[in-house]
């Protein structure tokens, strides 16, 4: 089922290999950083920055909920934010100056 989910903000799952002891997920490579690490590395987040990230996250969660799927471990350590989103935040700041 997870292989069929397509959302621009979600890393794609291509294949799953299973053995008695392991499950190996073959996923799309995404360059990014978890939200917690990014927040620790950067100071001065604005409400607008948070709005961009939360809007993207809520869109992904909504897509899952539409398929009756829940995520039971949403926290800053498990959420990867792509550099694309951070670049959008920087562009928005530049436009507003």
C-alpha cells in the first residue's frame, strides 16, 4: 500500500524486501535534515517559516488520513525536511525585504 502513495512532499517507497529478521525498504534519496537538527542549527525562525513547514506537513498527513493511514510517531526527530523547503523559506525572506 505504501508504494502506491504519491505526494510531492513524501519520499517514495520503491520496494520492500523481507526476511525472517529484517525488512529492507528501498526508498528515494532525499537530501535534507530532520526538523529538530535544523531548528537547533538555525536561530531566528519566524512564524512564516513555521507556517511553510507546517502547511507541507499537514498536506502529507491529510493524504495519509484520506487513505485511512495514521502515523504513530510524528516528532521532530522523525520528520525530514528537504533543502527545497528551506530554500523556499529563504526566497520568501528575500522577497519581503
